[in-house]
């Protein structure tokens, strides 16, 4: 059962993600996320909760090297894709510029 606080925070993250997709810069998918992390341009990496464990640990390692934040999205890859406004599954996503959204500060306060 999901508590009210978790549900509210999830809705908050979803609305911020929607704002990032309209006004900011982001990359969807595992390969593009890795390329962006290697280039050092990523500021935040979002990982769905049903992403493979090996990929999760690899992304966390690259994010640590790139000094980027990691957020474990509290939904599966279909939920993350829907939150981004896409009609397909998204297991990983990285944000390079937040645009008008304050998602970087909000997730920094949660962690």
C-alpha cells in the first residue's frame, strides 16, 4: 500500500518531469544515458524500479564518476515513459538541463 506522502511526492516528480520534457533537455534510454554520463553532461539520472540490476549498478557507478545525481523512480518503466509524455517504456533517463523545472533541487532535498 502506498502512503499519501509517497503518492504526493510521486505526483510532484511526475509534474516536474513533464516540465523538463517541455522546457529542458534530456535523453531517454540506456545507451544515450551512458553516452551523456561519459561525456560529463548529465546532471541527474532517473532509473525505473524494474530496470535490470546490472544496468542499475553500472549507471550508478558512471553517475558517481560524473558527479551526477541518481534518482530511483518509484514506478516501472511504463510509468516512467508515461511521466515523460511518451507512449513507450523508458527504463532510464538523464537530464542535462532542467529548463523551467526545479527537479534538481527537489530531488536533492529528498535524498
